[in-house]
C-alpha cells in the first residue's frame, strides 16, 4: 500500500481573500487552484511550463508583480504570498455585476482571442506589464518592444498573437502615465 503524501498547512492570499488549509505535499498550484478553490481560469496547456496558459500574478510588498507558472510550481511555494488569478482581474460591483479590468476590456474590444484557452495567460502577462509600466514608464518608441517581450513567452495555438499584441499596445499608448514623450 502506498502512503499518501503528508499534508502541510498552506496560507496565502488569492484574489484578495485569505486562504489557509492543509494541502498534500507535491500538489501543483494549478491543481490546488482548480480542485481546492474552484478557480479554473489558469489553464493546463502543456504541463511543462512552456505555453504559459497557467500563469498567475504574484504580488509582493515593495516589489513589482510577476508571472509564475502554476503547472510546474508546487502549491507550497506560494506560502505567505499574494496571488491574482484571471478570476481576480475583474471587479465585482455592489449589484453583483462585473467590471472588466482595462486589459480584459481591451481584449474584448480588440477581438483579441479566438478559442480563449490561452487568454488567461495573456491577461496575466499584459496586466503585469501595465503594472510595471506604472512604476517605470517607457519611451513611446519602446512600446512595441516591451509589449513583444511581455507576450512572447505565451503560446496561442489559434495564432491570435497579432490581436493580443495590438490590444496591449493600444492600451499602453492610451493609458496616461505608461509612456514618456
């Protein structure tokens, strides 16, 4: 008989809400999000950390946010951290309706996705980029390059790259404070 993995307490903040519960060692963050929290937005694409459909934002005090791949990162690595999944980007209004984040709205307005499978990873990448540009704006002539660098690690099997790129570029250029003259 094979012994079950030992569980350890896992405490973190997910989409602004504290979470604390025992989780078996060796569980990936993606499995934890899907099976324990019911958050299925971070998608299992390749399972090897290559396609980035599974990324979430890690937000730490005093640091710029970053993307972390959940398919290859154990849940316990996130101990004490604050993360935002794609479900945490939109804001819930008092009446229960949702207001999309600027990135999500730009993707909708730009018809930036086809099947949508990779979209959560692209939303995360674009949001991390926007947050980083708020802290360190770039010259207008660098926008194409920084958008490409932010989105390049993400794979879209439907070839939606052009529309994702255009939506993010247009959002960066239209958002005050992200671009210097």
